[in-house]
C-alpha cells in the first residue's frame, strides 16, 4: 500500500489530487480540509484549520496514530493548502491577514513536514514530500507580499529538508513544486481584486480569457505521474512545466 496525505482537498488542485489518488486501490488517502471529517473514497478525511498551530499539531498526532502500526511501500505528503490574501500593497494589508497567510502557507507546511517525517520513520520504504509552491516565491509580484514571502520561505525550507536527508543518507525526497497557472477559486479571487490593490490584475484576467489556465485535473495528473515515476527527485525546487516537457 501507498500512503498519501494531501492538504486543502475541499476544492481546486487538492480535490483533484484526492480524486485521482482514491481511484487506485493500492493507495490509502488521508485528506485534510475544513470539511466535515469521516470516511471518504480511498481513505479518511481529517478536519483542521491550518491557520491554527495547535490544530496543526493535533492533526499531526492523529496522522501518526493512524499510521503507527502499518507498513507502506511509500508515503507521500502533499502540502497543497494555500491562501493568497491579503492582496494589497503592504502598507494597506491587514495585519491579521498577513499573519494568517504566513501561518497557512509556510508555518503549517513546515509543521506537517516535521510531523510526517516523525510519523513515517520505519513505516515506509520511501518517503516523499511535495510542497505546492509558486512562481511567486521566485519573483516579486506587486500586492502579494505575504504570499511571495511565504512561498519563498517554503522553497528554502524544502531545500533544507532535502539537504538534511541527503547528508544522513535517508530515503526522503523533498521538492517544492511550482505547478503553473491553474483554473481554481484562488485565481478567481485574484481576478476580482481592484487595480489599486493588485497592479497585475489585467494580466491575470487576460490569462483566463485566452485559455492559459490549466484545469486542476490535468495538473493533478501530471504531479502524480511525475511523483510515481520518481521524476520529482533531484532538485529540491522545481517547476512542473519543465518536468512535463522533459517527459515528452
């Protein structure tokens, strides 16, 4: 059996990943979202507010309890949950929204990586961490100070995890993966921002109008195909588009 833990599964890319993972009877899925918990196709859903660090710690403990007595061929953590708000110049950004952005996009994934590594030690032959990052973590975007900072931090945290695994000879692969532009609710919210808050809003609206946004199902399929083929190993910070092009 393979273990997949995926956050942010209520919609968008996370929901698409969960659906595809659940189709394979060899996979056990632990889906994390704000939706009611319980049994779901392929596994179980745990409810957690990823902006609440005590809730994240409790989630890690629940995952550890679930997998402790089991054995998997591989265990995969996909840190997918994310928020873009606040979208505004930094001087107009709400302090609580800044804090929540960094909690959900950076601190929670780091705690989940820590919990995953602890819970799966001796439980899985191969352990993989896939952090869903963004090009925004690698170039500045006006109005996205928190999102850009959080994703840049996630990229670096992933590099450190990969380095630590390599230096200790552990069978752990970690990648911070930019998936490209996806047709999701997050993109819809970004397109609804005012030009005063988000200088690039017209560019994002044009991408939608010109069909440049990829369906979440297609992106999810590409991520899982690359993961299954071992193509995410190597560079700790990557781009799905280059991986997909290399596979053609």
